[in-house]
C-alpha cells in the first residue's frame, strides 16, 4: 500500500506494486463515489477483450480474459475543494491466468491537484498535478503516462495509446507499453483538436465514459 496523497513519478522506492489511474488527493467527503468489484461475467469479459485487442501486437493471440477487477472513481472531488469540479476515471485489471492487462479509462477530468499539494481550492489546478501509470515494484517495469505530474494530465481523456480518446491499455505479465504517437510539450499542454491517430483507424468506445449510468452500473465504462 502507498499511503501518500502526493503523487510521485515511477518507479517508487520500497518495491510497491501500484496501479495509478489518477494518483491525486481525492476527497469523496466533498462529492463522488468509488465503486469496485471482481467479475467473471461473460458479457463484460467479451467486451473487455474487444477493448484490449488494440494493445496486442499483430500476430499475437487476442486477449481472452477470464477475470477482471474494476474500480471506478465517479465524479470525485479533491481535498480542500471550494468548487464543484469533479473527475471520473477508472482502472481495470484483466487476466486469463497467464496474460495480464491494465486498462485505464478517463471520463471528464476537471481538476488535477488538491490543496495539500499546493493546488488552488477554487480551480483544483496548480501545485503538483496527478500521476498516472503503473509500478511493478521491481524498479525495472513501470510506466509514467505522458503528461503525468504536469498540467497536461488533465487531457488524459482526450489522449490515448490505442487511438480511442480516454483509453490506455498495457500488457503487464511481461512489460509491453503500447506507445501513442510522439508527443511534444506543446501537444501535451492543450486539448487536441482531433483524436490521436494510431496504426489502425480509431475505434468507437463501447460505452462513453460520460454516458449516464445507474449506481449498480458504475463499474465499467467500456462494457457495463
């Protein structure tokens, strides 16, 4: 467990395995909910396999997960908030018992920083912005999503390494970081005018991260 609310770049000291969809000072006392569950539901796993397929190199067997863990932060506020700004994001772990994937999904991101990390209480910006990615705990296999700990982390819902804005996926049983197109400081500092391109035409998300969902369905924005 990593108890700190101040995000740090990966790798982390102390050999902590850690998946961080949006490591920041979330405070649900000021708004929002966190949902999580394990699932072997065939329909969910089939749609998850479809969403993970672009993360597999051509010629490799397609993903066929048999288990998933889904955690969703739905419209969560930040520590010290003096506004109604909220974020929606999600982490999904999927495995067939041999191959393992991390899927990160982003809906609307309105803030980057709580006040304990020098953020502005009215805007939720400034200070030390959120970190995204994962850390295997071996000091070798880790990934910092581009824009982490900079103001550009707020644009994660507009960027991708798969060609689907707001979706990032990685195979983690042996490290494979599917990279998006080269990014420059200028491209990271503003919202792209069009979805990022990839070697294949962009896919339409199965379910938009901002689609209306019931309380029970707020568990998987790509295939509830």
